[in-house]
C-alpha cells in the first residue's frame, strides 16, 4: 500500500485570502491530498480535531512492552498462539 504525504494548506489558502486572491465569501473546496481520495479542507479540520480529542498514548504500557521486548520476555507461547489464531481467522475471512 502506497501512502502519499498529506500537507496542511496555509490558513490564507483555507480562508480564501491569499495575497493573490480577494475573499469571495463563498465556500471553496480545496484538495489537501493528491491521493486517490482527496481530503477537503473542512474534512481535514474535522480529522485534526478528532485526532486532538483522542486519548493520550498510554506511555506506561508502551514502556512496559518495550522493556519486555528488550528482556526477551514479550514473545511468550501464549501470545504466539493467540497471534496465530487471529491470523488464521483473518485468512479464513478473506
């Protein structure tokens, strides 16, 4: 899967007040991505707000898992069994 870089438009571009143009007062559709499904400026704002409202990363859990991986304790037979079962379920569903 190829991911394309998404860049945020400038505030002037979103508001339609670029030095090259005068504000029109009309709603404009400004593509933010050149990928197969472009995200318009309004949709981009909604996505950014959702991301900002998302809960913080559980840093304590991340650090615990990192420590287990470094110590060689993360890959247990039980975890491997669960991963294999989930993979098999995904393959059967496909």
